[in-house]
C-alpha cells in the first residue's frame, strides 16, 4: 500500500500556520481540529517546520506558560522529515521509527499535499493483514 491510498481515504487536508503565529494559536488549532501536528510554512507557503503536541508539552516543561506567547519559529522542528504519495507504508513505518516521529508531511512536486500519522499507518497495516487473512481463507 502507498501513501496515496491512505490520503485517498483520509483526505488531503493539512492545517498550517505561519512561523509568526503564537504557540497559543497553534495549541488552539491542535485542540479544535483534533490533530497532532501543525505544519509551519514560510511566506511562500513552503514547509519551514512542524509543531506537534509533544513539542508544546516539552516546551511548557522547559519554559512554563510563557511558551504560549512564543512564536512558532521559536519552537518548531526545522528538520522536517517528509515522504511522497508513492512511498510505501512499510517505508513510512521505517522513517517514523528511525526518526522517532509520529507524523509525516506528504510532499509532491514541492507542494504539501497531506499529512499521515502513525495511526494512519497502523490502520493501513491492519487492513492489509485483514485482506491477507481473507485471501488465505478463500484459498484454503
């Protein structure tokens, strides 16, 4: 299974934020949208970084409530690991594991086209395993 198939089922919606937004604004977006990451974009709309719930919790532990007034640029992870729609689910799982991350922006032709999470990967793997069981039963 490829990332494109996952995005085909879950959609291509990505919540982004300018790097000048406050962490309070990002926290509100994470909460209201029910998501785990916001992709930070520069003035041209290119990926500048990523901010996750985990980043905010660690930032609060380090900086206290003052973190909420900080800008996205001050907290975001700048080295963003991405994949493309043709990346296999197995390769995505390896990328996430090797980099200790739970979300991957999906980029095609330098454009952000989606985000997949570890939950999306697990669902895809479970669906693949169920299909394999059905095939074995039918062949059996």
